[in-house]
C-alpha cells in the first residue's frame, strides 16, 4: 500500500526529472537501490554523471526541502554513486551530487535545483 509520503516523494521525483531533462540532462536511472540506500535520480549532464537527491515537502513547517540533506546523507550519496558506477561498469571523468527541492503549494510546485553540493 502506498502512503501519502510515498506519493509525495514520487510526485517530487517526477517533477525533478522533468525539470532536469528540460535543463539538458539525460535520465539514466531512477530509484536505484544499493547497499545502504537509494539514489533518487542518476543523470548525465554532458560528460558528468549526476547523482540527484530529491526532497519534496508540502509545507515549510519543518524547513525547506533542501534542509533535509545532511552531511551524513551526502556521504551516503557519494558511496552509492560508486556502487552505481561499479554495477554498471561505468567510469566517468566527473561525478557531481545535485539536490532538487520540490515544495508543493496551492499555487503550484516550486522547484529549486542546487548544483554540485558536495
């Protein structure tokens, strides 16, 4: 059974993927699971592999969506990026971690993309 939280997360990931594709990126993978976690989106931006964490919220009562990414989470994303590349036998010149925050409002979604957070 899908929870409201899962539906909100899926909604945000869909909007984030659309936003990033419009910005010229190519989606390589979604919701990839490795040892110790999941990558929301894996994309290619030119020759750069982009690991994108998507945070979606329906209000700012607990802070902005991007405040949900801690140093611990960033380190986990870096480890998972290595696992993803090994699983796909891929070597790239550059790997970048991006964040996309999606805030669902009555006026429509607000999307914020932060490039290269770590």
